[in-house]
C-alpha cells in the first residue's frame, strides 16, 4: 500500500464516519494528507484530518480522531490506529498491505512512479538558450542539468514535453564575437569589449582554414565570414557539449525568425488593435501595468527599432500557435523582471497568463581545497560546462547541479565529488545500486530466486522502513512534477539509499555457508530487486547512470 493508496482509503473511511454520525459530508476532502512520523513508535503514517475537519463539523478534534481511529483500525490493510496529541491519528499498516508495494514495483518495473495527471499538458520547456559567443558557463550548465531532469519528470507524469533552445545569432554580442575572431586571426589584441580565451583562437584558426584569404576580404565581407562560420562552429561545440552532458533538445529556434517571419509585426498590429499598445514620445508602449507589471514596456523605440520585448511577445505567440498549452521559461538570476513581463504580454494578447511559467535559477560556485575556482583557461574568464565535466564527470556534475533547489545559490565542492565515500551524494546513491546489482549476481550463483509468496515474512523494522520508502516514490515524483522541483528526486534517492544500507547491515539477505535458502531469503531478495528498480528509475529521471559495478 502506497501513501496515495492509504490516503484514498482513509478518505473513504472518514466519509463513512461523517455520514454515519449524520454530519455534513460536503466538508470531507477527496483525499487525506498522510505523513511519515519522525519516530517509529508513532506509527507507519499519521494524518491530521480530524484537526482539519473538527471545527467544520462542530466536533472536538480529539473526539473526532477517536471515531476515525476506530474506523481506520477496522479497515482492511490497517493493523492499528491510535489518537495522538490534540487530534492526530497514527496508523500502522498490516504487513501484507504494506509489503504489497514490493510486488507492485516488480510488476511495473521501469514504469513504476509514472502517472497520468499531466496527460492534458502540452509543454514547451525552454532552457539554456545561451547565445553562441562562447562555451556554456556554469549558470547555463545548471539549467542544462535541471531543465533536462524537469523534462523527464514532467513526461513521466504524462505531459508531452518539447525541449527548446532559443538563441540569437545576430546583434551586438555576435558582432563582438566576430571582431574577436578577426583580431585573433590577425594576431591582434582582443578588442576592449571582445571575447577572450583559447576557444577564440581555435575557432579563428578554423575559419582561416576554411577561407584562407578571409583577412584580405573587404571589412563587411570579412566580418560576416567570421560571424557566419564562427557562430556555426561555436554552436556545434555547444550542441556537442550538451549532448555529451546528456542534454538534447527537440527544437532550436532563431530569435531572428520572429522578425523575418513577420510574427513581430503581426503581434504589434494585434496589440494596437486591442488597445494594449499606445504611442508616447514617438515610441510604442505595451500597457503591461494593466496586467500586474510595475511599469509599461517600450515595444517599438522612438527610432523605429523593436525593443527586445517585441521578440519575446512574438516568441510566446509562436509557441502558442504551435499548440503548447504551457510555456515554461528557465532563466538566469538576473531575469526576475521577466516573470511579470511575460505574463503581462500573454494577457495583453488576450491569452491566459497562467500559460506562462518562469523559473529563475540562482548562481553556481565551484570550490576546491576550500577556495573558489574562478578561471577557465579555455573560456578565459568563467568556468564552463566542459570544465566541470572534466573535473568531476558527467554523473557528478549533473547530480550536484540537480540535487539543490534552483532558488538557492550552490557551492560545488570538487574535492568531495571525486571521493568514493558516503559523503559524496552521487557515489552514495550509485553505490547502493551497484551493491544491489552485485547481490543479484551472487544470488544467481547460489541459485536463490526472489519470491513474492512470502512477503509477509518481511516484518523487521528495517524492512518496513525500506518498503515504506519505496512506496513514497510515486508521491515524490508527483510532487516534483507539480512544483517543478526535480531536486526532490535526488533527495529521495539519498533517503532510499540510506534505508537500504541500514537494511543491508541488519538483515541477512542470502544464505551463508551450508545454510539452505529459505522463504525469508526469497522474500528479501524480492525486496532488494524492488529497491534496485526504484533506484534505477530515479537515476534515469535525473539523467545519471545506474552502475552495476563500482
């Protein structure tokens, strides 16, 4: 019995009690919140439903809790229920009901934890979206890991997810990039506002290799050559780095397309027609203050050129025209203003602002020997995705970036992530999977097979803790999808690995010496296989390998 199963069971029992007492059953929720108590002697699960309903029903919460405890205890699958404190009800599951989770996991295999509550969602998930002027920096690397994991989590709960990368290969930044390449090719110093680093020299040399006479071309043609070839080479590097990191995109969209396709002009005409765009001092302004923004935004500047928001508006409409009913933007720490701006833009177009979600990611810092790491030889100034992977590997990099909420700055200890110790969280989780895989190989050699026929024998407290933790996976995954927080998967996996390691230390799983295999060994082996399956499923969701040997 999973927490979700128990919640539904307790809700049904609560409804019966309320009706039998002649009370208002309309206040009873469809499901009941159940939580794992901190102390084992407080039950397997606890609920505060009596505290929630007491006032609404005109019954003292503790008295109501007594009625509910009696009803819960008489329900199939529940061994015992007791009132605690001012109106909590602690619940102990019957062994057979609790242990049925093992069979459920083994039957569902890779599908265990998947759900359908997001079946109606067609999601555009835009992340990274760095312009091709240099390698992906640490902030983009965090989004590469978190965005990919979020896409996997949303898809696991039923959503149709399209991963999209939006970039600009024109504009001021690209002009500076082209001039930096030109200077490197000519052996000149980097322009004052240009880009430095080994990669600039490497790309410049490749451009010269493709067009040997590039430095003799007229200035405009010369710069365009460095721009077009250089951007392609840089973007190829970015795509390769992301792919090697385990992050791939379904769609790459050019910002310039919003203008060349006429979509910007179409949006401006629509906003003028509906009155949400007005002229003032020669510029055209969007009435975003009507939709929660702190000030109106210039869309067309007084010189007739489009402001950056013009492309954003068109890009949002482009996504909606492609059939997406939820557009998630994953942006950097300096983009807080975009939240209300994008929602207001959607509303100004007559759309539902709830179709826009903006996630803001905070900074990432690297630490080695207790000191910050700030310099990248290849990039010149900032640490890149490639630097992090070179230091700790793909698994260590991804896991360390995903396991913390994006709302907080994180310090990544490079020394810790290269240690094979329980202090290294990714090693701790992967080692649990490798240990379980070794156990399966040993069982095969001993010809011990898993058995679902005697799961009732799994009554040790460590077995119960492990089984209940396995049962939590579905709820953890559902919450991670609902709150857009894939870090919950990592923290859960660490909890599961801990529960397994404690079980392993306490319970003998395979027969030793001349001991014959018994029913308990088959049952424990089934529990181990279920644990390995859930670890594998969770690691897959965060894009980290599940090694069979370490």
